[in-house]
C-alpha cells in the first residue's frame, strides 16, 4: 500500500536516498531541506513520481509548523516521518570549539527534530498509525575526541526516541532510532566547513557506509509488520569497530 513519507534533510545524504527509494517504489514523498536548487533537481529526477517539496529550516519553529500545516490535502496524512536533517560542525576539543557551532548543532539536531516531530505527531495520533525514524549516530553511544556537542545531541535523539515510544504506547505509532557509524555523504564537508580535502581524508583507505545502505535499512524496517518495532539500530561499516579506553600517561 502506498504511504506518505515526510523527509527532512532530503537535499543530501541519507534523506535524499530515502526520498529516491520511497518515491521510486510508488510512495508519496514530501522532500524538505533548506536548499531550493537541490529540492528542484530531486523533483526533476523523480518527475514521474509523486513528490512534493518544501524548503524550510528545521530550527525555525514557525517555518516548520507553517510548512506542515500548509501541506496540500493529498500529502497531509503522513504515515512515515524520517528526521534526517542534522549536522556536525567542527572537531575541536571542547575548550577550542566555537560556541556558535554548538548553538547550530543544538538548534538543528535537537530543537529542529523536536519541532518537526511535534508538528507531525497529531496526524499520526489521530489516525492511530505512523512510523518515525530518527537519525541518531554511533556518536550518541560512543564518545570520541572532538565529538563533544555533536555526540551529545545524538544521545539526546536516542533518549528522546525511547521516551517518545513510551508516550506513544497504545497509539500504534512506531519509533526507531537509526545509529549509523562512518558514512560518506556531505556530512564531513559540512563538519569541516567546505574543506573537501580534509573531508575526503576521513574516508581514505576505508569502505564507509553510503547513503543507500541507510536508506535500504529504513525502507526495510518500514515494511515490517505493524506489530514489530525496532527500537534502536546501530550500524557501522565492517571496517569500523570500538577503539577502547584512552589513558593519559605521565611523560
Ligand atoms: P548530509 O550533510 O549529506 O545531509 C544533511 C541534510 O540535513 C541535508 O539535506 C541538509 O539540507 C539538512 N539540514 C542541515 N541543517 C538543516 C536545517 N537547519 N534545516 C533543514 N535541513 C537541514 O549528511 P547525512 O545524510 O550524512 O546526515 C543525515 C543525518 O544522519 C544527520 O542527522 C547526521 O547527523 C546523521 N548521521 C550521519 C552520519 C554520517 O557519517 N554521514 C553517521 C550517523 C548519523 P540543507 O543543507 O539543504 O538544509
Ligand atoms: C556521524 C558519525 O563518527 O563521524 O554521526 O560522528 S561520526
């Protein structure tokens, strides 16, 4: 049966691949992001599919609620929400990191995800049906140097996903927190603020996850029977594992 799928961060990476996969499989897609040109080219790529695009910034509360309130009537009954919009900025230690970067990560990864979820929830609760995918990260589980606020925002996403599920008991709405490890998207270009050489080095000599891997997982979960809820799915490239605990030695 055809679903209506609302996707944030559909201009790039996981969100874009989810938009392609759901639309090409006959589902209605509402693709969102800030970059209008990217939304336009996605729409062109999917010209034979049912795609509605809306540009807004997830950290702008009024813009989020207006965009969702003003959806065309045939796109209003959202079945699946994919909260993919998010970013890391910088990799400096907490004492060197820019407070402005911290503000943007908190505003986007935490507050943006909350606004979109809050705006979409009523239609799901009324219809007693829905599936929310949140993009957490391995960074929400495992600290690493320079991950400070980014990792903390993703730990928030994990705990919010669990609490959301708890509140939604009896509504039939599913929530999954998807926690990818290293994946080659625009993520590192954004983290290193356009320094594409530095970004490319992150993936040099490894076979990272790609956006299709995550989109395929989300699509597969969305097709599971309604009585099955995967709470958390942590997924790493095979070449990535845990690094153990560090000890500072006296020299
Ligand atoms: P990309 O940088 O490729 O995509 C990020 C998307 O988020 C873009 O579409 C961007 O669109 C959108 N976005 C960013 N800020 C805003 C904003 N303020 N308002 C609206 N949209 C915004 O990264 P990924 O696809 O890799 O990342 C998707 C999610 O997955 C993020 O939450 C990220 O933290 C998480 N993640 C990524 C991993 C990785 O290694 N790649 C691993 C684990 C989790 P636009 O610029 O057009 O607004
Ligand atoms: C992105 C994965 O390891 O770069 O969430 O933080 S990592």
